[in-house]
C-alpha cells in the first residue's frame, strides 16, 4: 500500500492565474482527500489544465496557495513533486531513447536507483503491456503505447497522488478499458487519483467526488450522488397508438421532441410528475402503448452547470 | 543516482547516440579548416616565437570546436525538448535549478572535450603540438566550454523556435568564435580591429588555451584566466536566474 500523506492529498486556496488579459483561474478553493478518486470536469478553457499545471509546478500562480500532501508546490517543491505523478494530456516523448531508458532516467531524476526500483519499472512495463517493447525506441511505438509509457513515467517514483489529464483522449475502446482497470488498481492500492476527462460517463462510473469548473471557478463540488440529485430535468418518452395531432395545453411547454407516435417530454425534477402527464394524455383521448424514462446523468448536470449563464 | 547525475547521464547519452553528428562531424570540420589554412599559409613566418603556423592553428581550432559544440549541446537539447514537449518530464521532477543547470553545462563540457581530444589525436601524427602548461589547458578547456554551455542554456531557455536558436548561433556564437584569434595572432591585426577583438571574451579562452600548449600567447595568461572565469560566472549567474525563475519554462 501507498503511505499516507500528512494532511489532504491536494489543497488549493484562493488560486488566481491570468495570461495577459485572459483570466484562467479566478479564486479556486479545493481539497482532495487522501485515497479519493476525484473528477475534475469542465468545458475547454474552464481552467482545468492551468490548475493541474500549477499543482505540478509547470505554471506559477499569481496568487493563492497549492499543496500536495501538505507540501507547498513552490516552497517545498521537491517533496510536493515526489508526492505527485502527472500523466500529461498530450502524447510527448523523447525520440532519443528506448522505453526502458526513459523509465530509468525518469526514476533517476527522482534520485531512485537500485534493484527495487528496477523491479517496479519492470512491473509497470508488464502491467501496461509494454514488456516486449522495453528496448524499442520511443519513435517506433504506436500512439496507444506512447500513452502507456506516459503513465509508466508518471508512476515510476510511486507517487501518492496521481493526476490523469484526459488519459483516454483518442484511445481505442480496448485500451481504455485496460487503462481504467489499471487506474482502479492504483486507487485500490491507496493512490489518490484525480481525473480530468471529456468522457463524462467515465467520471460518473469511476469518481467518488467531482468538481465542475467553469470560467476559472469551481461551479460545483460534491459527491457524485449529490451532483446527480442536482439535476433539474429528466426525460419521459411516451408512445401513443395514434399520432397526437393536438397536445393538451399543459403538456405543450414540456414537449421537447416529436418522432412519429413518440413524444419526448422534459420534466422538472420534483415538480412535474409522470402520472400527471399520462393522465393528461388519457383525458385527451390518447392511448399510451409504451413509456420510457431517462434519469439524469452526469452529462445532464454538467451541461446544466456549464451552460447556465454566469 | 541523484537527480543531477541522471540528467547529466541523459544528456551524455543523447549526444552519444548521435555521435556521428555531434562528435565526428565537428572533428572533420576542424580538420578541413586545418587542411585548407595550413595549405594556404604554409610558408608563413612563425606567429608565436618558435611555433609554426600549422601548430599555431591546432589549439585555436580545438578551442573553437569546443566552444561551438558546448553551446550546441545544451542549446539544441533544450530547444528540442521544449518544441517536442518532453521537457515536461524534467520539469515535473524534483530537480533544483542548480542541478538542472549543472547537468546541462557538465554534459556540454564532456562533448566539447570529446571533440577536442579527437581533433588533437587526429592531427598528432602530422603536427607536433607540445603541452607546456596542462593545468592552464585544463582550466581554459573546462571553463571556456562551460561558459558556452551556460550560454547555450540561456539561448535554449530563451528560444521558442528553432530559427531563433539558429539566429543566436549564427549571428552571435559563430562570428565571435571566428573572430577570436583562431586563425591569426592579435599582433597581426590593425589597431582598431585589435581593440575590438579585445572586447570578445572568446578571444581570451582561445589565447589562454593556446598558452597551455606553447607557453606563449598574445595576452597575459592570468588576465585571460580572469576574463574566462569572470565570463563563466556572469553567464552562469544569468542562466541560473532564468532557470530559477522558470523563464519560458514554467509558464
């Protein structure tokens, strides 16, 4: 198991950052607890990458404080970076070296050597299905393999906190499944995982808590269940025996789409009721032959939170 | 292995893997210069007392190769890593600014010595070039190439595109190294050019390095030693400041 941090895995307080006239972060406060599987979501330009870069020491904040395992990313940068592994969004590699050389050098930057670390590097290669490519030059690897090497590089020093910045972007289904299996294993071993992804269903399945960013601010920060309860809408699809020529007046405003005999209504959570919709249709003389409901997903919550006017 | 030695080893491995380009090619270039200049000015009078023109050329060409290759090593490694994005792996590590700087500079010195030793060994069967003051030789070799390695760090950090770096190399480093007394003695220059040449810090590296071989030089060796050491300290301070502040690295 991975040793515990002295304090929260990630602490961010009052973080501000601007690039020229563009404000990337406008006062971020955030705490990621030890052992969490944490989702960091938001549309492009919301500030996720800037926040990650500040945590990783790749960008310096204008104001505020960020710490990894209690270590300030500026003042205690050595300890903070030892506690953190980052899988970058872009597939970058050094074309001069083989996979094993890349991992040995990366471990060396952290002052790690010897049989124990060598065994761990070999384990990473095996787990990430790269063992037979260990002596291959990075240039010769496929995109998926290079991405797996990035993951191995991020883990070579056994960091307590692992940030995965859109690790499955452009990755095929099979590799994605194997990556998530591996990340789940890391989480089970005690690593704190922070994930950013545009595949919201992945975050919904994997994450315990989720922060949704918008315009450099945290728009929502809650457990996955609590966020799903925030969903304002749910969908009801009703199929009638005959096409509905004229919809009862109370239902007209709720109609979202009409496809043949199927009517799709968007209902307000808590105020609209499905039986009332069905009763209104029955009273208007329509025979309902099928209904289907779709509960709110993280994607609905995400869209509601990020598309709401600021 | 601590962080410094890992990065130092990586930088050595990087140029070793392409040693045909990074060591063999500059050796051939230096030998071609020797061939052309020695052939052209063969009958010329001794430049330094008792030193033939061909022998006079050898230390200058060695040092010019060291200067150019030390600069090329750190600057090209940095710009390649920046442009391809793989510098992130170093920036994510707990390496300090001093370790980062020292590893790049030390690797630049190693490459400079690899080139210089190869040039020396290649000309040895044809030209007698004795070593009178090995400690001076070592000092000017180490600190001259370290200064240019540090300048390479500055250029590599500053440049954001390959053409910016090429501009720095072609318009600053190459002219300064060519106009530093590699092919001529300071005494052969008209007064105005002599005075201008004295403002070139690379002149003192080459002249001091030559003193290490022949025991005579245009400038007093201790003065050259002070200028070379001072230049090394100045560019190192600037390079360390830039790296420490994360200038064009952590933004």
